[in-house]
């Protein structure tokens, strides 16, 4: 059922750990279950990702690049202090 390589690997792990095959296979199944939960987003998040992708469906690559560039620049721009009442704007 497992094949020769996997059987040899299972026997080697059994020798090193001293655990029976059933326990090792249960641990492997649990690890796969945990990994699959982390890899697949929840249904709500999956819907949000789909809606986010739909936002760019009919947008040209050039326009998409420009919008994302402006968003990134706005995100990392230095925050400007709000003017205090009574301050006069500086003319350049």
C-alpha cells in the first residue's frame, strides 16, 4: 500500500522514535489537517479575496499599476501635521 520507499521511511522513523506505525500515521494525518486549515482561507475571507480580484477584472494593467503605485505612495508618505488654529499658511 505505501510502496517500498515510504515503507522504509516509516520503519526508519519507527526505529528512531520507538513509536508504532499507527501513532506515526495519526500524527501525519493531524499535521496534514493543520496545514490544510492554514493554507485554505475561511469562506468569508475567500469571498473577500474574490471580490478584491473582481475589482481589477476590467482594468488595464497600466491603470492598475498607476492606482497601486499611488496607494503605496500614500501609505508611506510622511504624515503632515494638522494646521493649528490661528496659524497662517506659509507661502512659498
